[in-house]
């Protein structure tokens, strides 16, 4: 008789088995968040524009729809991942204009 799987101790989470055999990786540098009272809708796409060029339509390529419980867990995981990245590589500047000024100043 096989051993029954051990249950997690109180406060301990069991790893969730996942199947990555059908995963598709897509790069996105643009996202749009909308939603309903029940769900959050996150659309991803590629913004090909360089700062200062004329507006071009951004084609959205992926849509993820999650409930707010999953969205909150995702938000916490993203905050933790960005904090770790910044601790290792320095502060991230999200304002493109400020990034350009800092890059130009670093080159001078």
C-alpha cells in the first residue's frame, strides 16, 4: 500500500503541481487594465514607438482575465519580484522622459 501524501502543517503551503507543456511566451512592453465588479482584465501588447515619434496603434496580443483574489496575489508577487530586482540592480524609473535624461547625463 502506497503512503498517502503528507498534508501540510498549519501555516505551510503545499507546492501546486503545474503543467508547462503548453505554455507560450510573449514579450510585452505595454499593458492596459480594465475590469468588471467580478474580474480584472489585463491586456498586453507591444509598443513599437520610440519616445517623441508620432502615435502608432498598439496591437494587443494577449488578454488575461482573473478574479480579484488572484489579482491581489499576483500584485503581491509582482511587488516582491520588482523589489528583489531593484535591490540587485538599482531603482527602476518608470517615467520614460526621466529615463532618457538620466541616460543622456550618464553618457556625458
